[in-house]
C-alpha cells in the first residue's frame, strides 16, 4: 500500500498528462479541463512544498536553540525574521494584492534587495580568484577558455570599443563584434548540444518515474 | 566631488537607506574574514527570504488558485447549489472553475505537512509527491522532447533551408540571401552541435573519426564555458558597481559634478 499506491498514482497522472498533450484539447472538454486542473493542482502543491521547506528550516534552527549550540543566536535571527516578515506579508495585507502592503514593500526594498544583490556581488571577488586558477593557459582547451572569456568580458564594455578603435579593428573584427559572434555561434552550438542532452535526460527520467523504475521521490522506501 | 549630508536617519526612507547600507557593509565584511556581522546578515537573508516567499506565494498562488475557489464553492454549497459548488454547470458538465474540486490539492497539501505532525501517517506525503512528480513527468516528456531536443535540432539545420529559396518556400521560412560568412556560421553551428554531442556519446570507444569529433567538441564546449564565465563575471561586477553606487550616492550622498 505504502509503495504501490504512490507508484500507481504517478503512473496514471503521468500517462494522462503525456497523452493529453497530443489530444486536441479544445475539442475534448473533459481532457482540457482535467489537464488544466492537474496543472493548477501542481502549482498549489508547489506552495505546500515551500511550506514544508520553510517549516523544516525553522525546526532545524529551533533544535539548534534547544541544544544551546554556540551559534544559536543566529538561529534566533532566522526564526524571528522569517516569522516577522511572514506576519507582515500575510496578516497586514489588505485587499487582493500584496503590492499594496507598504510595510512589506519597505522590507523588500531595504532588506531583501540589498542582501541578495550584495551577496551575489560578493561572488565577483571569488569568481576573480577562481579565474586566476582556471585561466592559466596550460593547454589548448584552457587557452580557448581564457581567450573566449577575455573577449566576451572586454567586448561587452565600452573599453572594448576604445581598444578596437585604437587598434584600427573595425566592423566584424572589432572586439564587440567578435564577442557577439562567440556568443551567437560557438557558444550557441555547444549550448544546443547540452540542451539536447538535458532534454533526452529529462525524457528518460520522466519515463522511468512514470513506469515506477525511479522511486527516489518516495524517500528511503521504508 | 561634493559630499552631501548622509541620508537622514529620522525618516522612513532614511532609516531604510541606513539599514540597507549596514547590511551591505556586513556582507562585504566577509572579504576580510568570516565574522559575526557577516553571519548575522547571512542568517537574516535566509529568514527574510523565507518570510518573503511564503507571503508572495500565498497571495499570488495559493489564494487565487485554491482559497478563493474553495470560498466560492462553500458559498454555493451554502446556497444549496451542490452542482455549482463542485464546478458543474446545470447540465452536469464540468466547468473551468474547480471550486470545491480544489479540496483535492488541499488534501494532498495536508498530506505533505503530515511529515511535521504525525510520524505514523507521514507516508501519506508519498501520495502527494507521487501526484506532483507524476504530473510533472507527464508534462516533461512531450515538452522536453519538443523544445529541448527537436526544436534545437531544427535550429541547427534551419539556416541551410533558409538559404535555399525552394526549400524555404516549401518549409514556410523566410528565404535569405546567403553570404559566405552566413554559410560558414551555419556550418560552424551544425558542426559545433554535432561534435559537442559526440563528446557525450560514450557507447563507442573514442577512436578514429569519433576521437576527432570529440576533440572538436571539447573546443566548442571550452569556448562556450569561457563565454559563460565572462558573462557571469560581468553580471557580478555589474551588481558590485550597483552596490558601490548605492553606498556612495544614496547613503553617503557623494555626487560628482
């Protein structure tokens, strides 16, 4: 029961969604409605999964506080900030749109935006040190990586045009044009191959899930 | 260069700027070494993000798609209109508005949250995950094959057809006048895609023509990784410039004239 029922549900829902894609849904009302409803159900379920994630996060930090972990003060920060922002977002919003909640927007502009932007901008420094290790031209492959990265970086900022002009590189041979060409041709070619590989992998995995071969989504199996 | 007054702390806007500046500096302090200020900002980021996304997904997804539908359904039920309550019209046909049919995802959602409440019944969450994964897998098979495989393959050979007026007309494409450069680009796109795919083909030993293809594939992949790396670096530096502009212009009020 604990295994067969979930596997059967995955089989039935998966098979229906795969076949419904090929049906002219506008002509078959029940297929269209069921297809849209299952999609809608999944969107709703994703929110419950988010609740599961946030709940797990809070429980983990509560355990740290209970165990008097040396860093438990930071666990308080996580718990208090999560509950405070959720309270303001959920209970102080009047009307239909959260966009009208000024307190929530203030928190977004002065906490969420600077924290996320600075966190990602910090990566600029670490990317630079990673570049030093990766970009040493030890062989042909590393040299190609180095040249492509350098041209794309220089070609997409104003100094790229200035360097091109000073070296009398014009038209298709200017640094911005070469950077554009690298992104459009060799980059696209390799990305296409990777995308095709991902597509085949996704299809194979989906088939394995529908036919019950892949069951890791059920956890440990106990 | 003019140094104006630092953003006034007394106003809501000024307080916000001071908080944003403090948090920005807390995170930048990690460049020196891991320290309590960074840890505070890092944990605050996690907490604020969690609360933020809970609120956003509640108002933008859960409420319109489930809660409002259930409210409408229970209202109809209260008025004695059972058919409407379950999203059926007068003839008994299924309507697009699900109303009380949304009790199914509500039940599945509760099954997911049973993990927190009842260890004994936690296995019921498997039903919800099976439902979610089954639907997602069913959608993924045709869409992944269509968009990630067939359309990408089509894109690699499309230009060859566009450059031939007969082929373009029969395929419904806009005919293009092919220059030598365009032909070279079309060939490079095709060769790059095929050779990079060959690099991931492990069913045959890498010998002869396949070895040559693999080598060419690696070169294309390396150029692509280099381009992606360069692009990422530029994006990160752009963010860094944005944060520094905030600190200098908005917080410290420095203007260059």
